[in-house]
């Protein structure tokens, strides 16, 4: 039985081999029959194909219509110019007659055969694709040649460019598709041939990417159109503020004109670059237009669902229970950045034990960090857990808030949003100065822009003037030429020092005025001079209202690097004494180190804001306590109020550069309103610098003697002058520099000696 099964298997194997035999296998058997090894058959086929291709191409290259062939005769017989002889002449004339120029593509099938027999060995389907692609390309080429260039000349003999095959294809396509259809068929056949040869997927591969590209182009085009429309809108808005009602009230008195002009216009009969104490008013519709510029957000859309809140509450209770802390989450409040879960522990639980579990609780809840703070007037603690998706809060919500407390505040600034998303503002007069610090990229520059915009939005230049110092030269430059500025944005550290000195002088001047009227604050002084009895003094001097001055320094570290002692002394003096005179400071730095935020500066700036920092040491430097290192970044901040040790967590509002640019356009003016005293002070500082340079270049008492030595020796050097005149090195080098400035001696030219070049 086993033997019969084995025979059956052998029989079926032979039958299967016989059925599946291919021409290739037959060719193998033939080669083996004639005695050629399988390892040499590919080389023989390749050599044969290359030889045939070479002979064919040589016959075409040397083709002459005057050779004796099947359609022409040459006399005498045997005078053949073709390199391959009569066979080449007959072959070339035949293919050119039938195929024209396309005869040059006939060796392509032989190339496919060579590729099939090379070591790469392309498979049969690839060969079929190549041959089909060649047929389609051959067809469209011969048809196109016959349609567009039907005849060519070879040695003054005319031939059909597409051959008789092209003429046949032209008649066939024109009879069946017409002239227009034939023109459409040519590129179609070309694409089909290219697709077969290169195996392209033109529509399936490139059409989706092309559609996506067109979609992106339309998207960018819509963005550009929206930007242009918004800029056009701002142009018309600005035109309404700056240029409306001018011709209408030309005949009215100057006082009426002053009331109608907007706050961004400086009212002056003459065009001056500097105007002292300009009269500026805010238009009634300015704030309504401004509210449309700044974006706002809806907190209700970003609040967590009740299911999510209950899930996290249960997780907190379970996690704390594992650490032997019993209690219950009694309330939860969702905000833009964090969600507060009020956890009420059982009686007898130590609060320090809950604080010690902050890192463990953050790890269990899969968040970066959490804060735990006592809840005011409650027997519970608030566990602040970061939201999975933080909501972006905008300045528009702070500006839209109309609170009675804001009206009572003398200089209100929007500082951000609380943990539950309520706008938070503070009175800069009560602070009375603010220090902002944090690591790079945590949102200080955006926060500073939001503070400046909130001040410009709420107060006119008559009540508030700004002095902006920007050593980085980029952050505050967009505010140039607004009406609130006392001077252009200061970028030079030396001018920043001089501007702080001017503030000290202005502070002293204001105190003398307040002493004269026996008042203790700027507000009392302004109220008193409004009365007619106090408006003029004995010497008929007219007193004007004093506006608040806010100094904003964007990068304190750069100023401290140039002249730390002088800057520290000026900041200390202004911070200690300037509050009653209406001068306030906002300082920002990205390097919260003790050499920048010194003990003197910290002692005089009790109000501080800290963004995320890299270490606990930096947090102690800014806030005198830890916590800033656990912030989330991107506007997440801690506020230390004056006279308090408890920190307030806020989310700084986001304001984009586009919003600031639009808002600044409304705040700009036609004429400058810089303070004349400050401008002249800074200009005199420059003159003092020039005088110092001139004084340093004054001639030494031994200058003439040194010139005589150089004239006699025809050369001079610093060391030689030291020995001759017996003076020090610094004095000798200064004399040599003066001689070079007066063109008495030449330059060094890589030598310590300088030649005498003056004429005797």
C-alpha cells in the first residue's frame, strides 16, 4: 500500500511539472540539448541583442537615399554608402519608409529583452508594461508627426516624418474620431504610455496632494483677504477719530475745537515736535471700538462636565484614604487653567500631612503639579488640579468688566483671571510698584503688553503718562508716538539712567508744589488747584493738574549690568518716596537672581508677580517662598500682594501682536506730545557726554615738549616718550593719541614706532 502511494506521488509530480512548463523551461531544455550551460545563456542573448541593436543603429546613422534599395536604384551597382552594406541600406530604407523618424525607437523591445536577462531580471509583468507603454508612445508620436510635421528632408530627398504607418493612423483617427478627437487622443496616449513605462499613479497619487495644495492656497488667500479687510477697517476707524469734525467746526472757537478732538490729537496751533502739557480728551465711542479689537472667551464652553468632576473627586478621596487621610470633596469649581476641589478632612487631621502629599497626589492624578491652599472661611482645603485642556483667556474680558471696585481704584490695572475664571484687577496706587519676574518663555512680555493696554484703555493722557524703557529694543517699540508717552521708547542704558534721574527731580518738584498747597497726595493737589482761589499764587503762576507717571522697564537685568549701583540707588529712591507724588514703577526681568533682584529692590517693591521658574531658589528670590517652580507656564502666575504672605494664583490674559498693533493705531496722534523738560534733559546729557570726551582730549602740559621730541627724532612711541619725559604709561599713551588725532604722527602699521608726518 505504501509503495503504491509513493508511485502515485511521483506520477502526479511529473504531471504537474509537465503542465506548468513554460517557454523559459523549454528554452532551458534546448540549451542543454545543444550543449550550452545555463550560466552562459543570458550572456549569449545579451550579446546577440546588443549586436543587432548596434548594426541597426549604424545602418540608420549612415542611411543615404541614393543607396540601392528596394524602392530606389543606384548606378553603378554596388556604389553603397551605408556602413552595413546592402543589408543596412535595404533595412534602413524599409523602416524609414514605414515608420519615419520613429524608426529610431524600434530597438526598444531588444532593450527590454536585455533588461530581462540582466542580473536584475525584471519580471514578465514589468516587461509587458514596458512594451505596452512603448506601443502607446510609438502610436502617439507617429500620429503627432504626421499631423504637425508631415514631411522631412534627408539629403534633399523628402520623406514622410511618420512614415506610411503615421499616414494610416492619421486616416484611421480622423475617420473615427475627427480632427478634434485626434488632438485629444495624442496627449491621452502619451500619458498612458508614460504610466505603463514608469508605473505611475497619476490621479490616485498626485491628485489628492494637488487638491490639498489648492485647498491650502485658498486658505492662505482667505487669511490675506481678512487681514486686508481688517486693516482697511482700522484705517477708516482711525480716519474717523483723527479727521472727523474738523471742517465742521472750523468757525467755532478754539475751546470748542479742543473738546471735539480725540484724545490721540494734540491740540496746538503750531506744529511742534514737543508739546508741553497738551489738552487731550477721550472720545465717547473710543472704548466701544476698542472692545471690538480685543478678543474674549466664554468660560462656560471650557468648564469640565459634571461626570468628569465627580470622577476626579472620587479619585482624590480614594487616593487620600490610602494615605490614612479621611475626608470628602464637598465642592468643585472649574476654571480656565485649573479646577479647585474643596476637600474637607475629618477633625484631627493635620494640615501639614495633606501638604506633604502634594507630589504623591499629582503622580496619582497623572498631572505635572498641584497646589493645596486653605479655603477662606471654610474648614476645607482647595486642591488645584490642572485641566487636561487649558482655555486661552483674553484681555477683552478684563476690559469689558465694569466693576464698582474699578471705579474706586485710582489707577486700575488688569492682572489676570482667578482660578475660577473671574477677572482680577488691582490698584497700582495702593501697590504702589510692581516687580515681574520669571523664566524665559513663560509669558512676561505678553503680560506686560496686557498691562500697558489696560492702562491706555482706561486712562487718557491727561491723567496718565508713561515712560517706557526697553533695553532689548524690540518688545515696546510698537508703542512709539502714542499720546501717553513722556518721551520716545528709551533703548539706550545710559539714557535710561538719565531718565530715572529726571524722575527723581520731577518727584522733588511735585513735592515742593504739594508743600506749597499744604496737601499730601497728587489727587488732593489736583482737587485744590481746580478751585479759583488756589488756581493762581501770589506771583501769578498758573498751576496745572499733575498726571500719574508709570515707569515700565522691560528688562531690568540689562540695566543692572551697565551700572548696577546707580540704577539700584535710583530705583530705591523712587520706590521709597514717589508714591505720594503719583510716580509708580513696573519692573520686569527674566533673570531672577540676587544680583538683579537685590535685597534693596525687594524691600522697596512689596508687590511682586512670578511666572514659572526653574528652581525653588529662584522662587524664594522673587516671592520669599516656594511655589513658582510648580506653575504650568504660558501665563500661569503667582501674585504677592503688599503686606500679605498668602499668594494669589492668576492666569495672565493673552493679547496678540495684531491686537496690540490695531489698538496702538487708535492711540497714535498726529503731533508728538513728549515732555519738553525730559527731552531737554536727555539732550543735555548727550552734550555732557561730548564735553567729557573733549575734556579727556585736552592737551597735556608736556604736550609741546613731546611734539618737539617726535619732530627731532622723526618717530615716537609710548615707551620712548615715557623714558624721555619720565611720565607714566597712561599719560604717555594719551599724549600719543592726541598727536595722532592732530595728524602729527602716523598709525602703528604693526610697529611700536610711529613716524612723524607733519610738515616742519
